[in-house]
C-alpha cells in the first residue's frame, strides 16, 4: 500500500500522479489492474488510474481546505483503489458542463472511467475514492 501526504499546492497534483503511477507499475497493481473491470475497454487501466488520481488531487487542492492532501493506493482489492482525503466535508458532485468550459469535468471523468467510486465523511473532511479493475 502506498500512502502519500502532500501539501495543498498545485505541484502536488503532478507529484501524486507520478508517484501513484510509479507505484502501480512497480507493485502488484500492474497485475491486479488487468483482472477485468469495465472502465474504458481498450484503455490501459494504469493510465486511467493516473488520470483519475490527477482529478481527485486537483479537486482536493482546489476545494479541500487545510494544508495537506492524503492519497492512498491499495492493490489488495483485486484492482487498484485510490483514496484522496482532504479537510472539506462537502461531498463531490458530478457536473455536466458546456463544451467550452475550462474546468468542472473532474468528477464526470471519475464517474465515467472508474469501475466504482464514492465518498465518505471523515472525522475532519472527507475521503473520495475510485477503483478500476478487479471486482469493483
């Protein structure tokens, strides 16, 4: 299991994406990510994991409050599950934006590409998670 604690800064988005991708390639996540799942047939699931990690961390940096973002990657679920925690208790919302909008598509991507996703209120803030591959 990979656990990251990152500052609530824009640079943390790319850092999380790269660290999660490196972990998944080097761990049993690579094998776990090929075991079925419904996310985007024909698309490399590790690329999906990297993209959706980017979206969750970007949302946490932009809307999460607090000074830290926490990311956990778990491959013991038969696929790859990524959880991102922040200090804002507000649940994420899947928005449908106009084609010319420059933001607001993050949770819509998670909704379409993940096999499953959800959020849980925490003692302080929330945890938003997605899973690809396995028995989501």
